[in-house]
C-alpha cells in the first residue's frame, strides 16, 4: 500500500496560484493518484485524479512527472473558500487501497 | 441525486453502551466504504462492501465493530461496548459501478462522543 508525504500546512494570499506537492516513492504500476478536499465537519470531496502527465478540470490541475514518484496539485487563483485540508491518495482504486495520511492544511489569507 | 446521507449526524453515548450508525449511499452505487477520522488525522479505512458482500476489513475493525449491508443498499455500522477511544467522526462513502478507478463520494459523517 503506497503511502504519501505532503507538507503539513501551507499559507497563500487570495488570488495566488497554490501548488501542493505530494511524494509517493513506492507507487505501483497500477496505482492512480487522487486528490480530495475536506472542509471542517464535512466528508472529503473528490477534486481530481490522474495516472501520468497532466490532468485539468474546472477546479484544479494535476501534474505528474514521468517517474510518477510525486505529483503536484495546482489550484489557480485561490479564494478564502479554498481554505481546507487537501489529501493526496495513491492506490489501485477499490477496497482498502486508499491511504489518506494527514493531508495539507491550506489557509488562504485575504 | 441527493448524495450520501448518514444518520445520526451526532451521537453522544456513555462508555459501555452500544451505538449504531446508518449510511445511505447514492442510488445505484454498488461500493460502500466506512472510515473513521480523529482530529487532525485523515480518514482511516474500516471496511468495504461491494453490493451486500463485505470484501475488506481493516485490522482497526475490532470484534466490537460490525458492519452490514443486507440488501446491497444502505449500510449500518455498530459499535458494541463503546470506549472513549471510539470517539471520532465516522464517514461513509460510496462509488458507482463500472469505474476503472474509484471516485468515492463521502457523506457528512457521524460524530461520536463517548463519555
């Protein structure tokens, strides 16, 4: 079960681009990389998922280098409402393959 | 699509009592997960159902914990003889069939406080 390492916390000013990097040195061939967002007293919410290179959706981009041992979640022009904990998960997808870790607590400052 | 719902949202109980939580997944989602989350930590996997079959159980799920999904729809998580260490947020998630990878949709959680 691949574990991940993320910074414990980050601060950013409103309107800035935020990049959160996750290390997953033991990622397996069949593993995907998934990011979730969690607000206090709520369940996590899916943000983005990828296998390699770059994935972009309406809320974020995910950059994955060729060796796949790390990934970077990019949030463009963050707002105060983006203050949350962000989790990087690596796994094949079903069952108990997801390890959440402690996540990165992002604080957006006005 | 009303999302994953959990009931109750909060539960306060005395040590030694039994508690039961319910999770209603998104309609037609065949996979259902239970997690436990304590303050400052990420969710920890407890167990996983595909339809009515319980396919995975974490070692965190002691003999005092039992989960069921009798008809492959809603699920219940029961904790017997609660201990103070059981105090946590219990999260349920579901995911639809036919996915190569798993996108889990989480409910709001049930916060358990054991006095």
